[in-house]
C-alpha cells in the first residue's frame, strides 16, 4: 500500500509541530484535526491497524473491532495524505475538530492556585486539594486523609462524609486517567452538592449514606496534562522500555488491577502505548494505595463503587474481560443502571447507554470496577462514561462542567434510590 508507506515516512512531522520556546504546556496542537473514522468491516480494520502501528497518529479510542468509529488526531502535515489513504481504502471519515488547539484554548483553565473552587472552569490539583481542606475544616462530619503517595510523591487524597453511625457507603473514584478532566470536575461537583446543597433529596442522601470520595487517583498524570501534554492518559512512572522517541512512561492504571488482568484489551502489552496495562498486575503505587484504602473498611460496608471517566455517556457494568460472562446479579445491576440513565436524561436530554462493558464498549481486563466487584464483593459497581458522544470527546469545554454535574447528580439520586429498593444497602 503506497499510501500507507507514505504515512510511515512522516511521523516526525507530528513531533516537529511542538515549539520549544512556547510556555507550558509544551505540546501544542495548532491546526491539528480530529477525524472520526468509520471502520465497517474486518479488511478495513486490518488496514486501519497498520496505519496505527506504523505512524504516530494519536488514536483516542482503543481499537475494539469493526462496526465502530474511532477518533484520530492528525497533524497538519499529514491531513492530505491521511485523507488520501482513507479514501484509497474506502474508509469513511469526517473532520469533527478543525483545530484542536483552538478547542483546548476555548476551555477555561484556571491557572491561579489561589483561586476559589467553582464549576465553570477546570482547576489545578492545588485548587482541588485546597478546596478539600477548606470543606473538611468547615464540617465536622467530613474526614480528609492522605491514602498514599504517587510515584512522583504527590498526595492521593480522600474525603469521607458520614453524618450518622451505621450507614452503608458509596465510593466515588475520579481521574484515574489523567486527560479526563471532566472526571474530577464531576466528582467534586457531586461532593459539593452532598455538602452544601439545600435540596432536600440531596441532603437526605447525605444523611442516610456515607460517601467516600477519591477525586484524583492519578495526580502525577493530571499535573502533566496541565503543564506539558494535554493528551496524557497514564501515570508517570518510567516503565523501563523505550521506542524511537525515547524512554516510555506510565501504565494505564485502569488496566492494572488484579482481576482477570492481561486477558483482553487493545495494546495492553505495548509498553509505549496509551493502554499498557503493566508487566504484571498491581505494579503501581497509586493502585496499591487505592486498593489498600478500599480494603481498610469492613467487608460489606461499601455497597457501591462508581468510577468516573470520559467519554461516551455509558454506565458500564461488570464484566470487562468478557462479552459472554456476566455477574450473578446482572439483571439487578441493569435495573439500577437504567434508573441512573433515566434520571440523568431528565435535566438536559442526555442519553446514557447501560450494560456490561465487555458487551457494550469493548473487551478489556484489569479495570477498577471489575476488581471492586470480583475481589471486594461490592454488589453494585460501574464505570460512568461522562459527556459527550464524540463532538468534543476528551476535550469537553469547561462551559459544560456544571451541566454534566447536574445531570450526573440527578442520575445518582435515581440510582441510589433504586439500589435501595433492590436491597443493595441491606
């Protein structure tokens, strides 16, 4: 395929687009496009995988098979040849973002570490953590802890809300993937509602249940996305491998949990790819800290574990490692997930699809929700993939943060009420 070979000659053009004299973030994406590519059949899939393997195009989704679309970031020097290649292969596509840097610049990113927390901007790690400290100092029913340290020595923080003894708990996990800023923004929005909302239904949930929140599982990666590379996904531990660009860093920590680890997933065994799941399970200090924290509570206390990610508007249930094996209480979990979807759709009409992740999304192993269900026996676990359906994807503008928080809070209220009806908290 001459066109694919031509693509192979141009990967350095992508690297050359960054300009060293710019202020951080060092990596800029001026005139980089995002293409949505539609893979209809196996032959197209094979050719698309060749493109992915032999170039430094950035594919934002794990390649999970034919009959799907994939979002691909392409530098300006590659636009024409990329389109010619897809046309030659009869692969349909459309440009969904004309200038990625312009889209990134349109989001408000509050760089003032002294500013107050709000949900119209994306915030730095310092602002998020300062807000946790302020809330803990103001309310005696909140308990803040450092549950561990990241590879680079940053605190991994938790906050527990408990207003009465004997409650069962709901666990909320945020930002295990560094680039998914809407995750921690949504988790902190929910927490703020539980603490400060005057809505009687929200306050009832804060009285009748304990809430345990780890808003930032991956602080090193998160800081890196703010200071260097907005598209970074993994943590920042050097993983001992190299490629043509130099040392390879990081593990996809949502592929590193020791439950059916390594059984499935696109490029989970490629140390320099975004989805590398590690040489063995449980290699990352951040994951070990999270697991130890969850395990520090009495068995049966945590009854729901919810991990927040982007994007696609899904409620993904166990299991991820298979599309033929399902949890014993899968029907019950589906009813609870349906309640979330109904509740979340009400404010703005945002539809959420729900079901087993291996069935709905793609087969992949080593995820937090599967570990929480399969190892810790928490009876309702899920991954909530937040907005949107692909218009902005991982780069959701900051002016949508509050709307996401509103719809997810509405979904969460409905989910908890349905879970209670189903006996999850009994």
